[in-house]
C-alpha cells in the first residue's frame, strides 16, 4: 500500500493537497520608488522571534529562501523548528508584516515549507551560542 502523505498533511490547519500555506502583506511599491535592500529585509526578519526560543527566525535558520524583485516585491520560503509548532499558523504572517514594514518593500508573500526538514545545523553561530548548542 502506497502512502503519498507528507509531513504537512498532519499539520493542524494544513492546506489542502496542492495548496501552499501563505501569508500576504504590503502593497505595490510606487513607480520610481527605490526597492529595499536584502540587508534591510533580513534585518526586519531578525525582529521576529520564536515565542519559545529567545532567538530570531533568521538566525534559527528558518528562512529557506528570500527573493527580492526589482519592483520591491519580496517572496519568502520559511519553515518552523517542529511541524507541531503551536504558532505554525501565525509565524508566516508575522514575517510578512515585518518585511512589509520596510521602506521600499512592495507586496510580500511568505510560504511555509517543510522540505528540507529543519535541523539545528541551519542555525547561525550566534544562535548556537545563545542557546548553548555546540
């Protein structure tokens, strides 16, 4: 018997097969406006913390992809430390709102992904030091 289910099939409030868990924020950037730098966007993501771990999501290694378009739009793929994370439904929205607040950012799309699975090896050295993981 073949089982085509993936980890996301067992998430509370998981999207239907073929759908992505998305969060949106922001609005189109005004014509002629200068798009935000990737550094500014990363700094904004670093203001979002996992409520159970005193380290920001970026340094935890939860941001898998960050695409900044020339028109100021930003696309983010992120994961969580554990599939059963109680804030799974809210963290993408918090990231989207933080990024959208950066001057020079247009529309923001954050997608929650589960592949590859997160491991502590994705953490920055600062995060490992803060959590005494070496």
